[in-house]
């Protein structure tokens, strides 16, 4: 089972590939109803956990509202509970000089007890 949520003005693109056990989230996140937006991601994690023993998560955010920060942390915590922190790999991409997004990733890494791979990328545009 794969997951695809197309990117919109206020929401990131989310794709889940169950065959390769990878979840990719990219874009800005400030949906009107953050729970409604991220619940399908958690449902997808539920659907694949019995098929895979590891999970790779690749995140690249340009902007995150505070409600999204909380929702994404909860989703990452849920993934960690399902797989165990030694079976979850997280790449945290951010645009160069975007200290805010990097700091969010650092905080998440500390809270989850998972070593993130931080990747600074050139600004798009």
C-alpha cells in the first residue's frame, strides 16, 4: 500500500512507499486542520508496520506552523513507537541558512532519541 497526498498551498507533499519502507514529506505545513491532514500518514504507518522492520523518513520543510510542529513530532513519535528508535532513520533537509527548520529537527532528534541526518541544501528559486 502506497500513500500520496499532493502538495497544496498550505500543505506538503507526502508520499509513502511501502515496498521500500520510505516516507517523504516535503513543502510548507500550515493546514487548517492539522490532525485531519496528518491522520492518513499515521494510518499508512499502521498499514505497513507488519510488512517492514525498518522505516526511512525523509523530511524537507520550508515553513511549519506551530500546530504542524506538534503534529509532525507526534507522527515521528508514533513511527518510533511502531518500529523502535533503532529501526527508524530520519533525514532532515533544510535550506541553507534556515536555522529555524534546522533547530526544529535538532529538537525532534533530541526528544526522540534518534540521530537525524541533517542535510543543508541550496535555496530553491
